[in-house]
C-alpha cells in the first residue's frame, strides 16, 4: 500500500520533519506546501539530489493542496516567530500569527477532501489542534497534536543524564498544555524498575530542577540558535510512524478529553485510526489539580482564538 504524507510549512521544523521522513523511507509520496514558493521548490530539489545516496525513494510534489485528498497523514509545521518577539518563551506569543494562517490552511485541507489523520506541531499546539478539528470537521480522534511528547522526552533526557542511563529507559509522562502550565506527573515516572521518587532520594536527584528543565528545555535551545526543530520534528515523525504502522503505542499526545472539555496532552493508544483508546491514569490530587488548571488555561486561549 502506498504511503502518502503531506507537510504544511517548510521552515526549520518542517524541513527537519521532511528530512527524517525521506531519509528513513517512511513515505512513498510526500507533498510539501509552503507560501515561500522558491524555498519549498529548492527544498524539493535538494531532497531529490540526496536520493541517489539513500536506500529508499520518495516521490515529491510541491504546493498542490489537491494532492492531499488521498494522503494518509498531514503534518502541520507552519509557524513563524523570532526570539525577540517572545522573550518569555510563551508559546501563546505565536497565536496571533499562527491562528490566522491555520484558519486559511484548515479550510484548504477541508476543500481538498482529505480524510486521513492530521498531526499538529504548530504552536500553541493544543489550541491549534482544536482549531484544525473545528474547521476541517475531521473526527476528534483523527486530529492529534504532538503535545507533551516532546516535553516528556526532555524529562527523560534530564532524568537519564542525572542517572547516567539511556533516556529511553525512563518511562513516564508530562501532562497538560505543551507550554508553561505543563508539568511532570512524577507518580507515572519509573526508572531502573523503581518509582522515581524513591530513586531520587537514594541518588540525590532534584526533581523540581528536572521538571523545570523539561518545562524550559526549549528556551535553552532557542537562546543558543533562535529556534527549535530537531526534538519536535522527531516527536512528529515518531507519531506519524506509529499511525502508519498501526503500532498502537501509548504516547502522551494532545487529544480531546471529554472530562476536561479540551485538547490537552494525556497518554493514549495511537494507531492507524488515530486515537484508538484513551488511558485513565491514577494521578495524585496535586497532579489532578495541575491538570485541571492547565486545561482551564488552554480553554481560555481557545476562546480567544475563535
């Protein structure tokens, strides 16, 4: 079966997503869309120049929304903001620009007849995911944001460094908004087959600092190079791969939770049909409070975006 993906927005994040997809041979057909015609055309040619040295081939189409009709997945990576415009690392600083662009793009996606799975990377991702669902009319389980899949990875990285182990050996989740109100749900985190709280006492880990590292990890990267792209691109591509392969993997992605009335990050089983099953974690009272507060914050911003 032919695997067809679309990427909308070929800035730093979009091009990193495309590079990972092409290099790893995840798609047979790839549609690249960007308002900057010369840039997206140059990207396509550059990728075609790379293919003779790759182990797989990808057919590339540029700036044709009609080609999205039979795509399996569309990844929204559009967005533009400068460090000087966002000194406090507030992803909602991106909302005025991205809201306008997403409304236009979502309408074009709807008009194309697309009926696959839509992945949103665009920030503020929980609000943007909601906008995409509302405008395209796709089922809620078919519109997913990368959410705290990246924040959870940053937590795993920080814990792994603190214990000198591979971050993939750390399990657990960051929940809520992909933004300043997200938090590490330490009750879910296990490492070396132990609850993290017990191990932290034994090994002298500062969980408050690790939580801050996860929450502000993007800020450290932005200060150094003025944007982030590799980490979130890896999260987006992993999510797309899980969907394409019907892997039914549990991931902390932004999905619509009825009990909170909004999109937010909470682990769910992801497969070919998008959100296949939602988990119900046994969180502490403090974690439940933080999650409700984060949900309330997201809902307020969604109302502003309408």
